C-alpha cells in the first residue's frame, strides 16, 4: 500500500511539473471530493467574486471518490484536471483533503484556502484521531506519505473556541485560522423564507405538526440508534425528517418518515423546529440559524473511545443531551427547552461574523488575485 502511494506521488509530481510550464492566469479553482456538484459554499463565493470582478476566471472540479471502476476513472480524470488548474491558478478553494493540493509543490503565486465542510470540531478528525477504529482508514503511516492537510495558507473556522481543535486536526498553528464561518449560513439567512415556502408547497402535510430533522454524523460502525428513536417517536404530534450523511444511507422500515431527498440537510433546517443530531457539525449550523438542537448520543461510550470528541456536550448543553431515545422523546413531549444553555452555546461556538462569511472570505481571495 505505502509503496503504491509513493509510485502515485512520483507520477503526479512528474505530470504536475509539465503543467507548471503553462502560464499562471487570474483564476480561482474550487476543488471538492465531497459532492459531484458544487456545494453552496462554492456557489456563494463564485457569485461574490464575479460581482466584484466579472473578468476573473472561476473553475470548479467536484467529484466524489466513489467506488467502482468507472467512478475510479472519472475521479482520476478529475484529479488530473484539478492538477492543471492548480498549476495555472492564483487561488485554490477546497472543502476537504485533496491529493494534488497536499502532495504537490506549487508555484509561489498559488494561495490555498481550506474552507472545510463544517463550522466546528465537535468530533476528533484529521491528525487528532489517526489509527482509531472510526478514522475510516486514516493511519498515521498513510497520513505521513500523503502529506495530509499540508499546503494550506488559510483555514476557515467557526468560533474561536474551536481553534485548538482545528489546529490539532489540521496540524497547523492557530494563526492560520480565520474565524468567519461558512458562506452556507449567509445563503440560509438570505433564502430561508423562500426555501421554507418551497418545501412546504411540495410537502403541505408538514405544515400541521412540529417538525424535527434528524441528521447524524457518519459512522464506521452503525447500530440501532435510529430504530430506537423511531420506536419511541410520537408521530401523532411531530413530523420526523431523516437526513442521512452523504457517505452513509440510513434505513428504517416505516412509512411515517420523511426524507425530502431533493433538499439538503441545511435546506431542511428552514422548516425545522428542532434538530436532533450527535457529533455532527450540523448542530453548529443549526445554532447559527437559531434552530433548537437535541443531541442523541446512543453510542457515546463507543464513539468517545474509538473516535473521540473535543467538547463535553453534556456540560455545554445541559438538559439537551440524551443517551437513550425515550429520554429524548420525553423532553420533546414536555415542550421545555434549555434556552439559556443554547444561548451560551451560540455565544461561545459561533463566529462574530455570522451572515458576513462570503464577503470576508472573498476579501482574502481578491487580495491574492491580480488587480484588473
């Protein structure tokens, strides 16, 4: 495995040396292997860049690293495309680890901004949980060979309370972090009412009850947490929308759930009265949108042992964190919620710039482009 990775690095660097012979353009390249289409964060930044200067070239290379021969060929082609654009761009924006960004030696004119895909670090990831069962194949040996998370000039982060965890996860000093949050929150603030109307027009039954969105994080080992939640859930009083993680499909045998597959988890928050999640960064987005959140930590002992978490949710959100589904559903039925804890959580973990992320990140992009 390690030998093959070294071979891959050699050929990538050889090809990249040829690409660097091409002239640098006043271009911004966006890279993602989370989705097959540009995420809303990218689209918001693209629109703001072109609002300020329509002449700037923007290229997006978005391809999930799915399994199978055909998907492998497409991902390889997307990687080669991203290498060419990295060699000829002035700014790169990415939302996860990228082979070409971290493995290759770039022109000194390239400025790399990692916006990640969450506004905080509730669970351990990156360098802080290598060689654990839940690290999904990330060993320290592979991380070293692949230069994991190397080459970033700026990393977008949420509130300052997360900074030590970002620094540990990415293996950087805190001065690389920029605490402005993600453009997706700007998008939701600007479009929340429109999205709400769009969803309710398509699903009018959702108008009649309190709506709850359940959006857990990705797990390598999954047990019956959802099953227990559904068995204890009061469907006569509440709507339940299940939103699976992009890398893991949730399944349960009942026709009383909604999935709203044509809408993202973030968009579903526009109609949510409550969010139920666990160690997912979705809870920070919900906090930015003032959606009350409950934490369903049915596998807390296993998860904290095999992956690890950075904050004590029981201490940060007292009365809102449950290990058992029946306790959670009783809290929902009571109608009471610890609003004080929620307000303190928002004050501690959200950036001071909620609603202005797009403009502030674009400022950094424009600083590293040629004026024209």
